[in-house]
C-alpha cells in the first residue's frame, strides 16, 4: 500500500515497538453509549499517555478532544495523535432527515449537502472520522436499521453512497485535510441488511450472485468514490462472521477492489466472534479478525490485548500488523492530524446556522412522498380553521434514529407550530392521541392534519418490529377523524415502511414525511400548504401485510408467476397480489406525462460494450398540469432469458426533473456493460454480458410498462 505519506509512515513504523503498533489498532469509547458494556474513560486516558491507543469514539467538543489529544501528542513517546470518531449519520448539530428519507428525494445532491453541513459542524468540534454512510441494501422493513439505509435498491444505494462520501470527504474543497471534511466509512461490510426475519444482528445466508449483484454494488461505488474507511458487519455471510471473513474483507475488498484504506470493526464485533461460535476465546478472536482483514478494533480489545502473545507464538505475522498500522497512520496523515492535531476553539460551530437550518428544511420537504391525494392537498392558506391532531402533532422529537448530539440540544419544529405559522389567519386547534378529542377538533374545523407514525425509538439499531403497523390507538384515531366527514390529510412520521392497508384506502390524502429532522414541522407545512410541490418517490416497497415479507420490486420471476385465475401460481390465498405502494411511487400537485424510452440504436454487441460503448436512451417528460413541479423519471432493465434468472426490473438510472406548467424536457440516460450484465455464482467473481434481448422500461414507478427492446449480439 503506497500513498503520499509513505516515507513518513515507514519512518514511524521503524521506530515503534510491537506494543505501540498494536495500540494504534485499538479504538476505545468515551461513553460506551452504542453497545454493551460501560464507558472506558479511565482506560482511554491511560492508553493515550502511553501511546497505546489509535482512536477514540464518542467524544466531541474542542475542549474535550484537545485535552485528550495533548495527552497523546505531548506525553507519549512518539506523539502520535488520536483520531476522534463519531456516528454522524444525518447531522451533527443540524439534523437532516433520516437516510431512508433522503433516498426518497432521488437526488444525490441531497445526500451530499447533508454530508457537507454535517462535516463542517463535526470537524469544528474535534471529530475527524464519521461512521457513515450506511449502504446496506435491505428487503426487510421489520429491520430497524432500514431507517439508516437507502432502501431496497443497490443502484440507488450506490449513487447516494458515492454522493455522501464526496460530501463528507471534501471533494473539491481540499480533501480530507480540509477543515470542513470528515473521513467517511462505508458500512456494514457486507449483507447486514439481509438479516433473517429482519431481526438485528441475525444470520445472513446468501448466494454468490446475490452477494455480488445485490449487496456489494453500493460498497464498490463508495470505494470508487474514494471512501477512506470500511466497517465490518455484525452478521455472518453464509456461515462465516464478517469480522472473521478473509474472503470478504481481504479477498474482495482489499485485493479484488484494491481498497487501500482502513477496515474497522463494529462495536465489540471482534469479541462477538466468540458468541458466533467461530472463535474459541479472546485470543482466537483477535487472531481471526486480524488475519481476515480487520485493521482497527472498536471497543473490545482482543487484537491489542493478545497481539504480542499471538505474534510470539507465530499465530499472526508482524507483516500483517505493520500493514494494519500503516493503514491507520496513512489515514491520520490524510486527515491532517500530524500537521494540526488540535482543533481551533475560535472556529467551533456550536449551533445550527440559519443556512444549515434552511438546507435541512429544503431537504426534508424534498424527501417527502405524496402517496395519495383525492384533492384535499394542498391546503388553502386562507382556511378559517385547521385542526392538528394525533400523537405526533406537537412532537418536538422528529429527528429520527442516530440523530447526533444536536437532537439533545435543538428540538424539532413541531407540525402544530409550523401550521400555525403557515396559516396565520386560521384558528388552529390541537388534540393529541385521544380519538374522541381528535374527532371533536376535526368536526369543528374546516380541515384537519392527522400526524401519526412511529416514535424515533422504534427504528434504528436493535429496534426490529414483528408488527410494522401503526402503534396502538392510531388507526382508531384516523377512523374517528374520517367519521366526521370533514376533509383531512394524514402525515406519516416513521423510520420504515409500514403496513397501512387497513386504513389507507379510507383517507383522502396521505403524505409520507419520514422522520424529517430539526426542521420537521416547517417542511411538512411547506408541503401541506403548497409552498413546496412534493416530488419524492418511495425508495422501498410498502407491503399490504407483514405476512408478505420480504416483498421487493427487484424480485425474480417464479416458474409459476401470479395469475388470479389459476390456482397453482405464486400468491397468497388471503391477500391481494403485490404491494400497497410500489418502489418508485410518488404523486404531485401537478400532472406529468412520460413517453416511452427511445434508444439511439436497436442492437449492440457484447464486445462493443466491453470496450466501453454505451447505448443512449431518451425519455420525454411533460408537465401537463397548472403548477410547477418535479417528476422523477426512472429507467429499468430486464433480461428475460439469462443463465441466471434475473430480476423482473432493475433500476439503472433516474433523473429528477423540474418543469413549469406546460413545459417538457427530454431526460437522457446511457446504458453500458455494468447495466446490462450480471455476476454469476463463480466465487472468484465472474461478470458476464450475455447475448439476447434486453427490455428497457421507463416511467414514474417500478410498475411502469412503457418499454423498448435492445438486442445484444
């Protein structure tokens, strides 16, 4: 592994003892707040002074990080600075919408903007490394960490992962050493989103082709974007825990992809090799993880604690230790720690700026999805009376999971307060979760906003749900409001797709707002009253029932596809076929018309594709309504005859287009070998583009049937 600091790294390595080297491979936590066990504060200070610590998790603030940094730099023998890390997932002080919501914007600029604001705030508070973006593709809404993901599609996930990496790491702002950049971390490598039953940390059994076609692509996109670090996953991958899996961490990531950065364990992930039944004891866990490709251990201490003993016994090599340490040191040089180990107190950002709040508000509104509208929305600002009801109507905690330290200091704007600010001439009344009081308020108002969903604590890590319907009492509240016969709109605030089929058909308007962050209420009001025309699309499928799960658009066909008139086909006896709302679905306050996809040629050879040629596809989209709005044109492919059965649709392009009334535009896409082929089950990694027909679909959701045909010769 070579880099711009190679000579300096070699010099340091040559002067380090084995114990000091092993210390660089250790990350300890200041608080112990993200996993089992207590804080390690005393041990952190002791190890820092002794030069036996590489990184610290969960400590921020200029005064605190500088004080600890002085112990490492000024009191240890070699003065190697510490690297401070934090889970800055969708905001530091300024909370943006959860990542699943950002995916609904179908706009990489949204993810990049969140990362830029977050990096500026966190870096000014001593943090130089974030454990984000998470790019685990998942088909499991029961899994709480779907809130941190970009949903069920690997292409969308890859585009957004690359954008987030660019945003964190500086891009054109001067790279990792810039004072508004963070080292990013692609997590969790790999297939964590495939946990059986959606139960966190659970088993993942996956074929080679599914691994490479479905789970790996977002990570490859992040690596290609220059991501500095990668985090190993908690789960097993076909029987082998990821933290001890050399084929994944070394074979694919470091050798096949040429990743030269740092691989960090997840929280006590090395220790957990014992519970997996893969390692006999702590020493064995350390040996297996280091040999597999883990370069730094988070919180548990099996590599550093047993490394000298393992080395003396010949169970690990000093070359492997040196490789891991070199990766740590290269990162520290890259983020500017050796040149500037301390943070400037005078430059610290200690609160969301007006510009950051404006960015969060715009992002939240851009991420919302209008799922249904029978003409109730947008609300008229001239209404004489509006009721705002439901358990989250006045909530100031709509930040969502993994919201960062800002959520404890800066409450979300409530929907109630924002409606009052938006409808200044209206009498705005409020009722909470009681159905009778909500119905009374709705009956006395000209229109009602019903705010229901999940508390942020019901999604995120260790927050799997077996029942993903609305929590108790909320369906009854909606029914009570509906019984008044007055106009109303339901706003969902949630961290996952929910099963809403038992009530969604009976509501006149439904807005998916997700957990929108610090500017939650303002963004909701912007959409409700038409200041923003919603243009988001679902990045995940909404099932009719939990019994359908897993349910996803990019499924493979069976030998007996669904046929309502034929008994012996793939279906449920007691449930309609398909989702409640499909991937890519989303409405607007205006109307759009999209034309069929038009290719620039009908045939292309596999050889031409291998040489880098691409097929152009054009799709015309027109705004046929009376107000400006956004449409997301989506491009899908299907290989109907292949040596491995292919998904019925695969997203391979999208474009969010803003059009005025009567305006039309042509969205342009290109398809290359990476779009028209697939990975086989060859464990060595074989990608093929096979001759034959490819159906290319374009439209405004995954259910589009407008298509053209391309032949690969």
